C-alpha cells in the first residue's frame, strides 16, 4: 500500500520559515502531496485531539505526521520514519532539560529497551492507531513515573511528591494506551532540531497554548477536555 501522509501541526500563531521549509522539502523528497492541518488559539492537548478528529474525516491518507510548530525535520528524516514501517515511528529532538551536564531528548526506554514514552514533536503514526484507540487520544494525565532498581519503569496515579516534572503529560497518556494495544513503536536514528518557539511568541499566546488541565496531587486522570 502506498504511503499517503497528512501533517497535523498545533501552532501558537507563528509559523517559522525554517520549520515549514524543512517540512516542504521532506514531503517533496518522499513524493507526498502537502496536506497540512493546523490549529491556532487552542491549548494542548485539545488541539491535538481536534486535529486528529478533523483528519479522520478525510480519506486517502495512511499516516499522520505529528509535527510541533518549533521542530525542524532533518534532511532524509521523513524517509527514515517511513522505512521504519512501525505503527508509531518516533524521531527524537533535544529539550532544555540538562542531566549530568548533557542536554537530553524526549525518548525514555524501559528495561527491555522498548519505548516507555516519548515526545510528540515528530511522530509518524499509522491511521489504524487512531481508529483503534478510544477518544480522546491525548489527555493530560496524573501519572507519576519511577524507575525500579531492576531498571523497569512503573506508572502510578498521582503527582510525584517532590519533583513535579516527573509527572506525565498527554504524550505519556498516548504512549501508554498504545502499549496496551501492543502497537509497534520504533525510534529513528536521525535527530530533529528544536527551535524553542516559546522564546519568539508573546507570553499571552504561549501561556494560552500551554494551558492544560489543572493538576492536583493524587487526583485521578481528568478525562474531560478543556
């Protein structure tokens, strides 16, 4: 079956030329007709769910490319994601967090080297994944993650007692649901660039985009979209 990709991109009202040029070049190199859906003035994770709902009303596509508005695809990156032929093909990208003096990416591996969760900045996902998983596909969660002494990652309901950042978001929720359905997940070798668009947009626009469910310690998963 021929691969037909539709790109969905949540935005904060600013399209970076570098991001768009890289996407255009990658789609052209893979002989893809540019089909791009964008949102503006919607917060995460609402915009992701809205975009997927909209995409599923359209026919003639086999894969969705989730692309954040500040992630720049590397040359040949889309072709590598296609060749992985996984249900969920991930490309990592650096984030601001520093661990042991090094900037880290978004992919977290479990003890068995499988992907526990990752970011959603560059992910190529087969259509069937969204058709099988229940809506909403992206929900801000109350999961807290801990790695046991044997290296296995555990997920628990509720915030981390000391380090709030160890609590998951809508990306964690999505990957956990995918693991339950045993969808295949692979990670590309190429790395994307992160433009950190929050440094370029107004604080009001960025805060609106980042606004999600209010997280309270020990609350259960909030299933209602804002």
